[in-house]
C-alpha cells in the first residue's frame, strides 16, 4: 500500500513531466526532493487542501434529492459528486434547514 509521501512524490513527478516537460526520472527526483522539503514543515500533520468546485444549484438539488430519497449515503454522494463527506453534510444540513423554513412559512 502506498503512503501519502509516495503519492506526493508520484503526483509531483507527474506534474513536473506534464508542465515542465521533465523526463519520468527527473520528475520522480523532483517529487522526492519536494516531499523531503515539505516533511519538516508538515510531516505528521493532518492537512486539508480545498478542492475547487463551483456549487451549482443543479448539483445541490441533485445531492438533496438523492439523500432525501434515502437511496444513497453521504459517503456515496461524496464519491459520486467528487466532494468530501463533510461538504455533502454541509449541503444536506443547509437544504434540511431550507425545507424546514419553507414548511414553517407555509404553515402561517
């Protein structure tokens, strides 16, 4: 099983090959150097890297529909939509709040 550092080395090497035109060997060496340089700063820590996704109304609606119908778990929705489980929970919580507010408004 690959560790996080192995994955970092591989990802950095591939990025060097793609963006800099480095050879596979040079990309791997650059990846190793980058991992060694980062280890003193962040080794052993839990890191979060924000994933760029624009929240579209359609996607939020699709997540809410799938969750509220009971067909998929939050983990499955996170995988399907390329989000973290935490983000799916935030979306579901916000939609649940909106649904409750709308129900209260209709009851007036």
